[in-house]
């Protein structure tokens, strides 16, 4: 398997574990609408992960041309 496949499979497993944990929290808390709680919490987790990935991603630099390379020397 490729690294990308393993990475996607790992994220799928992490997502399933988080869903189970949220369902258990809703069940233990005796909520009236556990499905809505799980949906809202899942949405917030997704937003937090996307925001963290956006903030942690390095800025893309365009490759330097020959003139910039020549000026450094």
C-alpha cells in the first residue's frame, strides 16, 4: 500500500474513534437528542482540524529564478 492510502486509512480510523467517543459522551450525559449533539460536535472537530491545518501549513514559495540566484553569489 502507498503512504497516501495508509494515511487516509489512519484518518478514517481516527474519525470513527472520535464518533464513538462523542456517542458515548451523549449517551452518558442522558441527552435528549444525541444525534444532533454528535453532528454538532463532529462539525466543530472538523472546523478545528481544518483551521489547525491551515495555520500549520508552510507558506509556498515560488522557485527563485536565475537572476535571484546570481544576485546571491
